[in-house]
C-alpha cells in the first residue's frame, strides 16, 4: 500500500503577509518559485500512483516547478473559502472579533451574501478526496505513493479527516509553505509518518 504525500504550495505575496488566501488566484512570489524548485530533487526519478493538485495556480505552479508532471486538478482541493475574510489577516479580523478563531468560529459572508465555508464544509471536500485516492493507494502493490499539492488549511483538514478526527482538529497541524507531509499506516491504522518537512533548502 502506498502513502499519501501532501505538498503545500510555495509562498505568495499574501501568504508572506499572513493574509487569508482562499479562492483569490494569486501566482507564486519569486521566493515561492524558488521554494517549489527546491522540492524537485525530492521527487526526481520517482513515479507516483497519481498526482492531484488544486486548480488554483499557486498549487499548479508548485507541482510543475517541483517536477510533478501530469498533475490532475481537483476542485475539492481548493483552499477554504474565507468568505468576507478573504485577504484579511487574523490580527485585522480580531480587531472586530477579539477571540475569533477560524477553526471554531468560521467566516463572515462574502459581500454578495455567499456564506463562505465552515470547517465541516471543508471536511466534506477532504473526505471526497480521501475516498477517491484510498482505493488507488490500497491497490498499489508496488507501494507507489500518491501526491496531493494544495493549500495549508485544506491539507490540515484533510490530515485530520485521514486520522478520523473532526475537521476542526486540523488546527493541530501547522503547515508552512513548500513543505511535505506523509500520511501512512502502521498495523493497518492511519498515522502521520512525516510532517512540515522541507527536504532541501530553497536557493
């Protein structure tokens, strides 16, 4: 059985500033491109059962620069829809809601009234991704791994759901830009075998 490798995209202008970046389709910053390229030696010469990516270009570009060719976009891998908090920092949100936590309190609606997403909404998308990849990894007799390239909050929720935890427990898994995590099994049970690792320094 193969493992599931999780890759967070490289840095963008907004991620460097701590701004919530959900569906805004930003490119990688120059430092983010260097971060993504630094992952290429880790993936070089390996074949994978699948490579899935968020359709947003910061994730797609990270996959390409890391040498992960032929990635298939999956809408369920989009980042959390932050609603009216899109583009805001946590500090700015807490000026109006001092005790606010994304994981506990969710988001305010978009200006047009669309509600954004709760942790449970993101969790349901993560569950669909896991249901899609599970039979592929289970059928990988050669132990081929699969790769998902996406976003911090989405990947944190996906990890919580893989472990059988509530979606909001994604808060427990800090994930920085251009890092790799590994979801595996031990004695048939789901485990985190590696987390928040940057295999090679960006140059």
